[in-house]
């Protein structure tokens, strides 16, 4: 046997040795790697634990500084942010109130190790991925963040928070940590600490708080501004109530509250805030709008609403507003001269219920140049310019047309929707098609016409036409278009149903000014901003662009709708705002029972939304009927008059006179002045219950004219100068009152004008 044979015999049954890179990936080597990585991780963790110290003092930024607000010309408007913090020993805080906070924020506080490793790891991952906004920190971690660190969402801050929390847990007792947390947390209304919060919300010291009141303060910790009962929207109040119930239920779960006592508890509404004198008049509304904008931008950066608000409240900001003093004066003067001077609350109760709000935006910059929030911030805390609890009514109708044109939607018999499309405008006509569910809205002044163009329907605010159009386009598509343009899709009652044609959701003058500014900017998304510049600690804060370079809808669509809205001013419900010096596009709106009245309109340079809201004491929505002794109120009365007076004074001498429009949308044909069988409405607008076909046009006896078609006979033309489509002469409605009633639109008795 040779040597080779001997070696083969010796190695017979043995596995061959791995060669190359494979020899580094045996199971023994992988186990060694795993153990080594654990050892390295433990070592790194221990090294960081030894390296990170508990700071000797609290973060200087936690000591409140003032926020300074200036007008666009650099003059100081107000300095807000006096220290509102009073520390109290834990012994002064009732045990039930302490338990309410623990139940809300960290029910295992007394038994956990002070840190939530899983939540911290999730937070680090979200921060690295730019998501942020996660919760889950323990009370110990939140105390460390409040007192030793700051509210920034950075990896280094979160790592420091973890290790300082571990050391604080070893250094201090649970009661001491809880005391520190209760004295450093932010509760809204500028109140740091539970004693300051108790005074701010209930006007009493913390040791006098009931369990119900303590539970509300605990609920506030999640979202102070959103849950502040006085300033919250209906959705915000509902969320606050849900959180309040959650806190009490968790107390029962932890056996800190007797279940029988819990069932008897009722929510204790907090008192109204007491604003600083520096917020008198319009100042408070302007400053609050700027504050909310900065907080909104901080949230977009990845911070939670709670952290963003607390960070802003810590102060140190210098904010210059975009408000133009001349335009602001013009807006306040217009409200006074066109509305307030006509009110006499002693003579008419309704005059004391009128709440005006307005926002005016520069088209090129997207900046808010004037804002009217109410007669006096110290007397009416709610900002009428930004509130979303009233319906925008028919100012929403143009958004349905925007969606129709941008999606190139068709009626149910296949006709492309345009300003020239003919619909059935019969009063109370049931909507046909998927999602319509037989909805049959009333028209303005009981207007009824079996054949009406989209242009004329917009001029006259014909509800049946736009309810049908919303279904033709697709209800979800219409809602998405509206949200893309700047409306809120949640928390405002915005449901995708045909009643959206009446503007049945909630919206603010700020929202509607942004929507119409996007149309004025040829489809470029415009988010109105009241902050001209902002800095903190000498470092400029980067503001997002108010006018995006991206288009939400095409220029063809935006300009086509602008052309249609010029018809509303020239030949429709908004003719009071006509001006020989410049062109105007806009839409009136009046909600059900005249609880709100609107005019939102724009020139080539300036977009302004004016809203009038009926609000009784306690916030109840009431009718505006007989305001100023003038009978009914609609968008063509006080709102349009305020708009016209303001705009004529606000525009500079070199203001652009004409819109620069580029649209292929065809103009509407002139229809007969009365309903005629010669005009054939589209099938989707037909009164026939079947959407499959339209009724045949039958010329009346002796008629010599050619029935108008659904689309113009000539091809679409692109125009670069404003086009005022021909409109239908007024059609006499069934009731003769409109012809003799001197009030605008003849004393409307139905919603959404």
C-alpha cells in the first residue's frame, strides 16, 4: 500500500476541512460571534452608563423664557411667557390626583425599573427613520426629559434619557421622581406643574382638587391644547372626554378608585382662561395663530403634539408675523363699518350672537397679511378665523367642480363634465347613482329648472346639481381633492356623501382661504402662513414654503374654476363685490338655518375668506336671521360687503387687474329663460330613476331653434385672458316672492346659498 492509499484510509469517514471564507462560518465560529457581540453590547452599555452623568442642575431651557412677537415692520406686538410655575411638595398633592396621573401616564410606575427598553428601542428606530411621534416613555423618563434634557427628537437625546433615567431611578425614591414629574410637566395655558395647572383651569390650589378635576388635568398631559375644553373643537372635546374616562377606568382597574364611586362621577368643566392684557383686541388672535403654526411645524418635524407644545411654551422664540399693518387696519375697519356699526344687541338678541372671522392671504407669498379673529381676544377666546366648528356651506361647491375637471369625470350617460354641461336642477330632485341613496336636497329659494348649465348652477348655487355631480365624480374622489386642497378630512364631520355639496363639514376661514389661494395660484398648493420669520436663541428657524412648487390640480383645472367663479360675481349671488378696477372670482355660502354665512373670493393678488357665525353663550350654534334688523343673512350680505370694503382699501394702486388664465374648459351655452323640453339634461341629472339613458329631447310645437347640445359645437379654445361664460337669464321659480323681495336672493328659506 502506497503513502497516498494510507492517507486515504486514515481519513476515511472524516469530514473534509472547509476552505476559504467558509471556514469562518462554522457553527462554533457563529456561536463565538454571537457571544462576542453580546459582550461588546454589554460593554458598550456599561461604558455609556459610566460615561453619562446625571446633570447637577435642571436644563436652563426648562426655566421659562418669554416669546417675543413682532409685526412685519419689526415693531414688538407682545412679550408672552411670564413664569407660571409653582412647585409644591408631594404631600400637598392629594393621593387620588397622584393616582390619576399615574393611571394616565404609567400605571406600573411604582413597580417598573424606571425605563421602558422596548419603547425606547422603538423610539430610537423611529427617530432614525424620521418618523418620531411615538409615546411609551415611563414617568421617570418623562421627568428626565422635562427637567434635565429637552423635547428634541434626536438619537443622542434619547440615549442620554435612557441612561440618566437609570441613574435617577437608583438615586431617588419613586415618590421623589413623581414629585419632580408633577412639578415639571406642561398642562397647557402656560402652566408648568400641577399647582399652576390647578390655578389655571379650576382657580384653586392643588390640594382642593376633586378626583374628577384631577383626572382631567391628568388627561391634559397627552395633548394640552387639543384637550383644553374652552378652545377645543367638538372632536377635541370628545377626545378629552374619552381620555378622562380612560383615566378613571384605569384607576378602578388598579384598585385606586371604588367602582361604585366611579359610576357616579360627572365631568367637571374647567373655567375659562385668563389671558394677559398684552393679548387685547386682535393681538391675541394673531399671536395664537402664530403659536399654533410653529407647533404644527414642530410636529411635522417628528415631535409629538405634547412635546412640540411644551417645547414652544418653554420660550426663547422671536417670531415676526407676516401681518401687514395697513391691510390689518383695513380689515378691522371693514368689519366695523359694514357689520359692527349695524348691530344693536340691546335691541335685538341675535346681534349679540354674531361672531365675524376673516383671513386674507397674499397670492404670491402665501402669507397671511390680515386676520380678524373676533371683537376682542380678552372677551371671546375662540379665534373665529381658525375655528372649524361651522359649516362652509356653498363655498365648498367649487371643490366638487375642481375634482370633476381634474379627474375628467363624466355624467352617468358618458358626457364629460364641464362648465357647459347641462344638469337637471329641479328642486328636491333625488340624486341618482352609487352613493346617492335617493338624497334630495332643496335648492336656494326653491329654485327649480329642468335644464341648467354647471355655470348657471354655480351662479345660483343649485344644490341638486352639485349633489348629483359629487356622485358622478365619486364621493371619495371629491373628498380627497378637498383634503389635498387644504381642508381637514378628520374631526370636522367630513363624510363622503352627497350632502357635502351643501358644505356640511366643518371648516375655518383659514382653511377656505388656503383652498381658494391654491386656485388663484393656478393649482399650486398654498398653505397660508402667518409667520414671516422665527428664531430661537439667535438661530433662525427654517420655515416651510407657504406656496409649493408642486401642483395639487392642473393649471387647466384651477383656471377653469376661476373662470366659473368670475361668473358668480358677474351674474350670480356675489354681484355686490363687483369692482371696475379689478376682476374678482368667488363664492357665497349660507349654512342650514342661517347659522353661518360666508364669502370667499380672490383677485389676481389677494385671497380673502370672510365668515359670520351665530354663537349663543356657551358656544351653542344659533341662527343669524334678522341680524342688524335686515331679515335673513346670507353670504351675499354682510360677508360680501365686508370683503368688498376691505379689498378695495387693501389693494395697492399697482395691483394686477386681470387674471392670467389658461384653460381649455368650454364656456356655457345660453339656455332658454324657462325650463324647456328643447334642452336635454344629462342622464345622471335626469329625474328618471334609471341612470342608463337620458330622456329624448322633444322640441316644443312651433320651435324653430336647434336644441342646445351637452357640449359646445366648436372645439375647446385656450384663452389667456379672463373669459366670462354666457349665463342663463334668471328663471322664475315657483314662488313669486323672489321678484318682489328686496333682500338678496329674495329671502332664502333653504340651506346653502
